[in-house]
């Protein structure tokens, strides 16, 4: 259903989604050739098994804890301890042949799953796998399958009213399947060298600004600051597009079956991935395609990446002034840099290894501040109480890393902007707005969104990012320069200074 809590929670929304899911599972079995009676029985089996799996699964907030999710062991120990399937067959079929060690991640899950599956009949396991296949294929089969998928995932879960036009869905599939090929076309047409040059300049300015902010922290010791500066100075920066494009010459696309082509695409991607087994980490590899409007920080490679497609309005505008661009893409740059020092990123050193480079006192000071931020967001009402159901609140623990990065990104980008003013002078107001005001208006613009209540509820449960309006309204309450820019002394966005939290 998308999250373990949908199976276990007793609130009205989770119950509604469970009811819709029962209809969906039953429908897929029926479309797959089961009789009405067989489909009902199979759906009951699948949902029952998935519910038991949910009971031994950990919640999303726990899955963000890097220590709880790092449990390295030998392949031999893993396969002997968690022997609910024949791992030799699994590894052979997936192409794993060189690995002698692995990260078991959530060992409590594998403990529970081992006990669970040993008591599940072979026939029930087969029904579960039949559903998993039908569910995976549903968007690539006949209209009946596609519509069934949309009725659940689109309407019931997300609150969408209409299925996207076929051309948009088709383009999205080709974009996912041939990401680098599409990326080459996008870069050639829409990504001028001047945009890359400007971005590289801004990244350097943001690195300087973050270094200044680290040096000025009053809660961190010089010992830990030195390690933080070292990590910041070794960031790998990727802008626009990769130096080497993927070779698709061995991908076999035929005029036989849409689903068969999807299978071949998936197999091609899997085999390409398996080429990395036993090899040194390829630090030139990208985790996003150039045409993706997004950015990321990867703690295991200590890299920040900004695909070409994010370098367009409202994030970046080559014709806008520095205040607008630093409030847009500048904050995004600072956001990704700050991820290197959020509650997860801080657990990794400059080389991407999970290592503790903090003094005990500094780690405690960091935790004290992040706990305040968690509680601030826990107090935000996403959907008000209705018909006897309690209000849906934001999840401050789940969104902590992104909230830290939003706050850090704002402060670092604003510092970088002020540094440009020191060199070039502060510009005059434009349309009555000062440079500081344009900075914050630009930031608010990039997170403007309009979503339905169902999607707001879903994102609150599954997304590590806060909703767009809270990335603005809640985060800015902790930023002193925002109050100064608009001369705010009270109101809904005002937070007394003693209640504000500054991390980076």
C-alpha cells in the first residue's frame, strides 16, 4: 500500500485506503483470470500476508537512523541465519557472484520475516508473488489494468481526479527507460555553457559561506569544526550532466509487446548495475538524469549534484539579479551542502565512510538543537480534526534531515548573497522590494504548490520532506534575517527569539 502504517493504523484515512486496496487487489486477480471466488480468496491471502510483513517492518523514521540500518555481516552468516528462502538460487538468478559480505540493514525485519515465512504455505506464497507480478505490470497492460491501478494509487491514495493523457505517461516511461539518451537531447537544446559556469561560481560562493558559518558557530568546538571544514573542502561537485553517457547499444527493443520491452529494459538496467559488483566505487556516476528538476547530496561519496533541468525558473534565471537566484538555486545549493551535516550526513566522514568525527559534547549540542526542530514541526497541523478523527500532524522526526537542510540552505545562501554585496555593493530595490525581500520571495516561490488533502496526508506519511508551505512558513520562523527583511515583530510567522533554533 505504500507504507507499513496503512496496514496497522486505525485512523479513518488508513481504513479508507485499506478498503480501496482490497478492491484493487481483488480486481487485479480477476483481470488476471481468477474467478470471482478465487480472486476474493487470493486477495484475502495477499493482504493478510502483507499485514503480517508490516508488523515486523520498521517505521520510516527508524529507517533514517544510519546506525540501526548498518549491520554488516558475511554472506554465509546472513544466509544461514535468515534461511526463509534458498539464497543460493536468489544470488545466482540476480547475478551476485563476487560478494562475500553484505549490509543486512534492518536485522529485526529479517528476524521477523524468517519466523513469519516459515509458517506461510507454499500456495499462499505463490499467490503473493502472482499479485506482485500483476501489480508491477498493471501500468503496462490493457486499459482495464491501468484504470484499476489509477483507481487505487491515483484516486484513493493521492486524491487525483484524472489519469494523465497517454502521451504524457508514454513519455515518462521512455524518459525513465532511456534517461541518458533523453538527457543528451535536453542538454544540447536547453543547457547553455553560461548556465553551468554561473552555477559553478555560485557553488564556490556557497562553500565559502558555509565555511564562514561553521567557523562562527558558538556551540561547536574547534576540534569538530576542523573536521567539518575538511569535509566541506572535499565535496565532489557535479553540475549539469555526466562526463560519460550510458551506452544503450545492447538494449533490445522489439515490436512484440509493451510489457516484454519493459522487462527487457529492467533487465538491461539490472545487468548494468551488476557490473559494479566487486569494483571500486565509481565516483563519476550520477544518481539523477540531467533532465530531472531536482538535486541531491550523497553521503557515501560526499558529493553534491545539480542536474541541468533545475537550472531554470523559478530556481534559476540568468536574466534575474543575484538576490532572486541566491534565494532560489542558491538555497538549493546550500540545502544540499547542509545535508552533509544533517542528522544523517554528519555520521559520514569526508571519504564517505560512516565514522564519528564529533566530540561527545558537540554531538550532544547538535542533538539538543535538532530535538527542538523536531518538536517545532510536530506541532504543525496538516489536516484539522474532522468527524471525531484527530488532526493529522507533521512528522518532525521523519522530516528532520530535510528541515535541517532547508534552514541551513537559507542561512548559507543569504550569507553568500551578503558576501557578493560586500564586493559589488547592494543593489537598489526593484518594484519596491529590497534585495533581502527579493531573496525570501524567491525562496517562497520555489516551494509554492497546490495539492489535495489526500496527497498532503500521503506525503506527510511517506515523504522525508515537509510540505512546501511548511518548508517556507515554518522554516523561516527560525531565521533572523527574514524578520529583519520584512520588519516582522508579531503575527502567525513570528517566533520569539528565545524559541528559535540555529543549527548551521
